[in-house]
C-alpha cells in the first residue's frame, strides 16, 4: 500500500471513530461539509465569523483550522448553514470526506491545528446607553458579522452582572473618569454635556462621591471578572485607562474638573502597577487639558509635540499546536496591516509587564499594537487604536461602513477574539 | 631573532592596544554618524556622535545629532553630561543652550532649565529665543505652568506686549480659552503676518459655542489684521457672505494690499461650492476687478461672471459679461470665455432664439470646440422644449460621438427606437460625462428587449420625462407596457415607471408596478424589480417585509449581478451597517 493511501485510509478511520461534527445524512453525492476559506478566496471575511457563530448558536459544531487557508472554518453542509452563507455572501467550498481527510493530513503535517468550536460565547459590550453604535469598532464588527451581543454599563458591572457573560468588550471608555480628557477643550459641546451628566448621574445613583471613584469601582469589577475566568477585549483608550484605574489605588489621578480635587502631582510615583493587567512604570500626564493619560501610548496622537506618524504593524507567527490561543488571535489573510490612531494607539514596549504576549508590533518602533495576557483564570487582549478602517478617526466623523471593507484584516483581529472563547478548552501553553 | 625584531614586538603590541581609540577617532566622522542615523542604527549613531564630541565637545552638529538619536532610543536623559561639556567648551552658542534646555527638560529638572535659560538670556538680552525654548522644553515635559512662567518672564523682560504672543496663543488654545487665544494671535499676526494661517487654523477648531466670543474679540479691534482674521474665520465656519462683509469693511485704501486680501479670500472660497460661497466669490472677484486697471480686469470679471452663473445669479453674471464678449480689445481667451459664459446664461434662461443669434455673431471669438459645445447645449435646450425638428436642424450633420448621442435622443423621442439604438451605439461610452453614458446605457437596456422598430407612444412618454412631466410619463409608460409581453419590454417599462412613481412620491403606485415587473417570465428584470420593491419597503420602515423580499431575491437569483447590492440592503435593514 502506498504511504499516501495509507495515510488517507488511516485518517478516514480516525475521523469515523471520532465523535466530531454532527453530519447530515448523505443525500446522493452531496458533500457533507463546507469549508469556509479565509484566504483571498473569501468574499466576506468578516461575515464568515458570524456564520460560524450562528451555527454554534443553533447548537451546531464547527472547527477552526488555524493557519490553514488564512484560518478557515469547517462547518456542516446543512440547509440552515448553506442558506446563511448564501444570504451573507460568505464563500464556501463543498468538502467530501476524502478531501477532508487530505486537509486534516495537511494540517497535521504543518504549523496548523484544528480547534473545535463548541459553544457560542455570551457576548457583552460595555458601553454607555447613548453611545452611537457606529462609534465603536467592536460594536460595528459584531453588527456587521451578525453576532448577537448585549450592552451593559456601570450598574450591571458593579452589580455583579458580568457573571453571566463569557466575553466582554470595553467600548472606548475612560476608566479614570475624566471624560476622555475632553472636558476643557470641548466644553459646551452637547455630546460632552450629555456624557458628563450621564456619568455624574450614574455615580450618584450608585453611591459614589465622584465619577473617577465610580469608574475605578467598575475597573476593579472588570479586573475581578478576568480573575474569575472571563475573556476581556479592549481597544483604544479603554486599554490604558483600565490599567491606570486599576493601578491608582489610593492615588488621585483625576483632574479637578472630574472629582473636585487636582491630580496628585506625585501620582506617577504612587501607582501600584502590580494591580494592573498589562502595563507598569508609566509616567502620568499631569496637564488636565492635554487629552493624553500617560506615556503608555506610543503615538500620543493628541500631543502636538509628541505625536508619532502612523506606520504598519506585523502579526507574529506562533506555533499553532503549542500556542493555539495566540495563533487564534492572529488568524488573518494579511500579516502586515496599516496602523490606525486612537486616543491610545499603541503600547510602549518599555511599559509592558514581563509576562505579556505581544501579538503584533511595528517593526523597529518602540511600541507594539496588539497584546494578550492572563490574569487568574481568565485572559485579556488589548488592541490599540480606534477604528482599523478609519486611521485618523475624529469626533463627528462619518461612521465606517463595513460592507465596504469586508476583507478588513484589522477587523478580523477583533472577530478572532470573539470566536476564541468558543474554542474547546484544552491545556494552553501560551 | 635579531634585536630589531625584539624591539618591534612591543611596538606592535602597543599599537594594537591603542588602535581602538585611534580607529574610533578616525571613524567618528559626521558623515558616518549621519549614515548610521539614516539607517536607523541609533545605538551606533549615538556612539559615533559621542566619538566626535570626545574630540570636540562643543561641536553643535554632533550634539544635535546625539539628541536626535537618543530620542527614539528613549534615552534622552543620557545627553546631560555631553551638554555640560559642550556648554563649557562653547558657552556662546545659542543652539547648545536650546539642546541644554531640552536635556534638562527631559530629565525633569525645572531649576536647571531656568538657570540655563537665564544664562542664555544674559548672552542674548534682546532675544525671545531663550524664553521660547524654555517654554517649549517645559511643555515637552508636560509642565504647562512652567511654560507659562517662561513666556510671561520673557514678555516682562523684553517689555513688549507682542513678545511670544504666538506661544501664549497656542497655550490658551490647549486650555480651551479661545478668546484669550484670539487676543494673543492678533499681536502675533500683526508682527509676523505669516502667523495668520496658523491663527485661523487653530481658532477655526473652536467649538460652536465659543465662536461668538472670538468674533466679538476680533471685531473690537479696529485694524485690518483683525478684520482679515474675522473674515477668514467666518468663511471657515460656513458664513462666506459674512466673511466678505467683514473683509470689505476694513479693506485698506492701498490697492495692492486690498487686492491681495481679496484674492486670499477668493482662494478660501473656492473650497465652498454652496450658493452663498459662490455669490461671495463672485462679489470678491468683482471687487478685485474694480481695483484693477481696465486691461487686467477683464479676466477677473469673467471669473466673477462664472461664479455668479454657478450660483444661479444670472442677472449678476450678465452684468459682469455685458460688453466683455463684444470687447475686441479684451484678450482672446477672455473674450471667448465671456462669449461662452454669456451664451450659457442665455440658454439657461431659455432665450434660445437670442442665444442662436448671438452664437452666430460670436462665432469668430470662439474656437471650434467651444462653438460645437455651445451648439450642442442649444440642441439640448430645443430637445427639452420638445422642438425636435428645430433641434435636428441645429444639430445638422454632427458626426462626433456627442452628435450621435444627441441624434439618438431626438430619434428616441420621435419613437424611432431602431434609429435611437443605432445612434446610441455609435455614440458609445465616451460621449458626454459619465452620467450621460450611464443614461444611454440604461436606455439601451430598456430598448433592447422591445421587438418593435418604432413606438411613438414610448418616445412621447420618454420626452415627457425629459421635460419633467413625470406623472404623465408614468401613465404613458404603463400604457405602453400593457401592450408588450413581460419579457419583451413590458417588465422593463413597468420597472422604469415604478421608479419614477417612487421618485415623485407615489409609493403605492410604485409598489404595484414593481410587483408586476418582478415577473418570473422576465428573469432579466425581476431581480431589479425585487430590489427596488425591497428598497421601497425599507423607506416605508416595513423592515421585516423588506428582509423577506431581499432574502427571496438573493436565494432565487443567486447569479444576478444585483445580489451584492441586495446583500448591502439586507445589511442595512438588519442594522448591520450604518444608514447612509
């Protein structure tokens, strides 16, 4: 028997014995599987994640072929999935058992892995009630891909409401309670007035003396959520301010307009970085008018004299079989991605804690873009920048229409994070 | 071994021991350091610059180079010893004091910064630079108060109110204090007019609520600098006529200065294609023309006429053009431009006989191409009036692609479908602009399935559409469609009639026509009709019906070219993408 034939038969036997994906009874010669390619053959990369997610929601099973054809999905060729793919415009390729065995053989022999996707995670997006759905990249990605989520805010977080969610995304919130430090520069702007009123009202109703105090309580609850096994994903300024709020134990890091007392001039020295998730040793911005928090951000977009130009960032290659988590998070059909600004655009290398996994960096620059780490039973992932397809996003800009960017590699990284909690847990070596 | 050899060995060893230092000194040249810096090898570049400084501690270029490369390495603080040595070696170099201020700023030593600035100020007592650099270094260290102190001290020492005004203005902007910023910008611009652009750019970002205060601050000042700033800000904030009025109220008597200011305003207004923007542009150009010698004014008057014409103010346009088109002394380019503009105005006003007569009269002033374009504009106007024979006669035997496109329209409206198709095909995709080409393609698609060579009723219906009588056009199109099989034009005509009904605000009629057009007997038309029907439902907020309709379209006609559009509409219906 030739080796190839042997491998094929042996693999077929293994597949037959494995209680893997439920399959429809074969009708005629119809292929029982659909491969959802995620390389350049895919016509809508972002909606492909929604296809997989909805299949899991229906109780179906899927597999994520890490590093195989850009991170392809294997789904059963049932009527609902086929219809869903047709409506969403997601490219699928019929796959019969023989070809599937070949694919599995290919995966076995390369830096690839097949990860079963078992259960749709329950997704929460932390956002104020009046937040425009089009001002947050994750909300846009979830809406576009057709992934269900619930919006929660401070009352739910402080009231232990996070327990019922597997995955939490933080809208670009300022957890230092300083209204993104726009308070002075945009004084009188209706949106800012509304934001201030809403936050002050919430702090009062929850019994906190100020918005910074209340936001710190929210940050602590989010930290505990991760400790207990939650999956946290944050972008833009939520990354930096969450860690600043966690580390500011007994230190006033908020300007007088936010809590009535000026920022402690020695705040930098008083920070307790062991409480933060990702960063350490940062120097805090003391000016109440400068919409910059610290030197964690490498790009300092709102500081005219320190602002750095945009370049591009490169995703790292990880070993799929040894580091499946990191591999899942960097699945993409593009390895080099144009950078984009946010209130926090990137993370200074010098401010990262030693255990942080860097998922993407700008080669040669003193900052990184995309990081991941663990805390207790859970994990967190931070992605710098505001909107991957609007590199210079400004307040009041037109919303990004993702139907014009169905192949966005930046948005894919967000959706990798959404599906990552659906993966069957196994011993993670990252 | 000879004694010579024994002596040589220690010499060789000695030379080997001293070589690194000598080699370093030899290699530590500015070109090499620059090259290392250019390549991004900052560590090596820092060493190279230090090598130069070890020999010449006061070398300004090397110290500046070292400062540059230490910054990306996040090691700016390390420059302090080099700066000390440089200042000791070259205590009169202003550039070194600048580096020193930044170095002590980076190492967070405000007292040292002040001391260095004071030292520098003693060397250059009438210079603002020590205070400016001190303030900048303080700002780099996020010390706003330190910067303010530096600027105030500079102003006090130099004894003038306009000292460091631009810096104070920027500081006020960063505090959100726009009125103070405006007050500071004024002396800064008076002293150095080049600051005007920055002043307008920074003040221009003021929130709406702050703008009246800024304008009040500026209007309280009597001079032309204030008027000009006010004018440019008003234009930037969407009040072009107010901007023009502000500028005109303070225009200096000096002709050159006035013209320069008006031209600046015109340049700013060119970005604003609103009616007010165009009127303001026309008036500013008219004002410029009034200030120019007669020989030079013609071109500007022409530009003013074009701006007025684009704004729809034909009276003003004609006023500008009067005499210009017939002026034999005007430059030929101006005369032909004026003739073109005048004829365009006449055609726009529907004075076709006068336009025709003037076109003949002005023929010598026009190039062949200009004449042909105006002729076609005249033909188009006759077509719109329904005077097809006159249009045909004016068009004559125009064998250009634009001519064929017009001939196609004349034939179509006469009901000669075969002739229209032939002419449109001859016109091809390049006649007119993209919209014209698309319109012809749509008409070809409409006519293609119809088997009849002539259909006068259809021509009449389409002419009514051209003339803007949509209601009668819809009724007549439906009548014609009733006589045609669905697959042979019936469905297409109903779809067109449905679109027109929707556009004129009759959704019930549009829905009926779309449903009739979405016939399985006309599979080429049905997807478009279904999509149009879904869009109609979406507009009426009948979202779930629209979703069902779109899903039906995508699943029934998966190969249709309209499927991507249907998916986008589906996304919008489901709230997956923003409503645009």
